[in-house]
C-alpha cells in the first residue's frame, strides 16, 4: 500500500503544483479547494508526503513518500527534494 500511496502523493503535488501538506490546508471545509480530493478517480491525496520539485521557476516533477507517520512522510519527501539541490518555486 505504501508505494501506490507515495505515487499518488507525488502525482497530487505535481498536478496541483503544491505540496500535499499545503493542499490539505486549502481543502478543509470552507477552504478554496474544498472537495478537490474527490476528483480524478481517487488519486488526490491531501495529507502530507508529496512535494513538488522546482528548478529555476519550472516544475520538474514531484517526490512522494509513504509508510510512516504523515510528519515523517513529509520530511522524507522534502529531504528527497532538497537532495536535488536548493529548490526554487515559480
């Protein structure tokens, strides 16, 4: 289960151009993206563990992590992005 979920976290971060931790905040009731997680056949994941990869203002991909506590998943995905060098966002 961890691998498909990590892939979906990366996918979510990529298509939304936003980390899943930030996306989760925006998808809360009353938020600007409330209900987003019900789209795209269940692939949207709105809890921590997906981080987009930016280089020179361009979205290059995303890293997803799963298998630990959500805080650990986010930290692992962020570490993966940072291992690629200092990210820059558009």
